[in-house]
C-alpha cells in the first residue's frame, strides 16, 4: 500500500527527487580538505632549491678565488726536449704557475740554483722541473772519457738499503747461475750512481721488485759492465760516501 499524507492522499517518492548517495557524500566537505593548488605547494620547494644553488655557487666561487690566491710560479722546460747530460741555460727554461698540491718542484725564485747544472734524464717542453731532474752541482753528468751504463737489479744483486744518486758503488761480476766453479771479478772499484729508480723490495708489500740504476764508468770499462748487466751477472756493493770514484765528475776546473 502506498504511503499517505496527513490529508489521506497517496504520496510516492521518485528517484528524480531523492538525493543520491554520491551527491550526499559530495555535498559534505571532509574536514581538512581546504588544500592549496598543487602549483602553490611547489613554490616553497623551488625557492629552497634556488637558495641552495645560490649558496653552492657562492661556495664554489670562494674556493676558486682561494686557490687562485695560492698559485705559485715554478720552473718549467721551454725547449722542445733536453737529453740527459745537457747543461741547463736560462733559455731552456720558462715560468709556469700552479695551485694546490705541487709536490717537490723548483720555484721560479730558485731559478739560478739550477742554471749551469746538468739534466739527469730526458726533459720535455712544459714539464716542471724537480730537484731530481738536474745534478746537485755544476759538474757535468758525463765527463770526458766517461759513459753512463744502466743496470737492472733484482733481489740479491744490491743491498736492501736505498741506492740514491751520488752514492758510490763497487761493480762486481759474478758467475752465471748455470756456471759452476766460476770466479767473481771486480769490474769497477768505485763508480758514482747518477740516477736510481725503484727498489729491491717494495716498501708496502715487501715483495721483490726491480731496481734500475745508472752508474758512471770509464769508456774503457763500459762494454764489460754493459755486457754483464745484460747477462744479469752484475752485483752492486754500496761503499762509504767518503770513497773517491774511479771517474770523478769535473767541470774542467780541476
């Protein structure tokens, strides 16, 4: 039976006049739903990012300015190349500036301390000069009737103590490993070391490595020393620093 109103008339409800559940839910605003548009939400984040970028840029500029203030002038090679034994002149050199960790480089203010000295290795244009690049004095690296011979040494062929330029060594030839009953002989009683690279033993791992040494000998003994070095039958014995070398380096003044 259809429902009636208080006058007794029949009353019906149609779906068009009944509020929908979705509409009812939509008409009610949930608490806390008054949110700003998404674009406005991003503005504070963008502003913070801009501030961070500005601070980073300022910090980078300050660092560059600080390092620029620490730049120093050093001695560099201006010639195309300089061979070992070359007598250095001011025309061979140029000024070069560096900043930060520069290691052991020769300052431009110390230029006169290496002029008239001799190169100990090949040097090339743009290369910065270190104290090891030149001789410690003005004596020629290779005097008249002298020769430089390279020797590669392994464990047992030289003392474990470092061998450095300026050291005096005795050059001894020993029998080859497969030569039974051989006799050792002294090839050079006292030779000066002009350069040294590497070590008999690695200081970090204690593993056996190779020591490469250049020694100054007379031209009359250079062939025998070179042959023994190639055959791996050379041994170097480190002598007292007070020992006079067989072939001293002189500058012609005596």
